[in-house]
C-alpha cells in the first residue's frame, strides 16, 4: 500500500513540475495582468498611462525593471513607475500556473 501511494505521489509531483514549468507566464501576459489589476497600460516604450477615478489618466514613466525568468517553476517581475509629481509606484508579482499573483504594491510620494 505504501509503495502504491509513493508511486502516485511521485508521478503526481512529476506531472505538477512539468505543468508548472510549461505554464510560466511571459512579460506580455504581465502587462495584460497589470492593465486588468491596476489599470496601468504600457506601450512599446517606457511610457505608461494609469486610469484614475473616472476618465482621467496619469502618465507614468518606467524607471526600474527586474525580471527573473531563470526559475524552473515560476518567474518574478518587478516594475517601478514614476509620475510627473514624483510619486513612485512599485509593483512586484510572481508568475506561475499561467497567471500572475501580487507580491508587493507600494505607492510612495516624494
């Protein structure tokens, strides 16, 4: 009975590791998630816009970026945005199972 459970556990682990490594989201999926979750839309340059209350928009500049794709089962992305008033927004997320999950969202005024 123990050998059977051990084999099932081992095969389940192998399938889980294969699934996680093949479903790591990429940077384009991060930007889609960022738009859906935090209303920050980034274009092909370092300029982004953030939808505020109502229909007003704020221009953001990407001042920092950290992407770690070297992990087998997940990846992490951290972006720092700054607006014209000096407010700095930091978003860090972990990507696994084809989705991103928030680690940190921090907004600091200067």
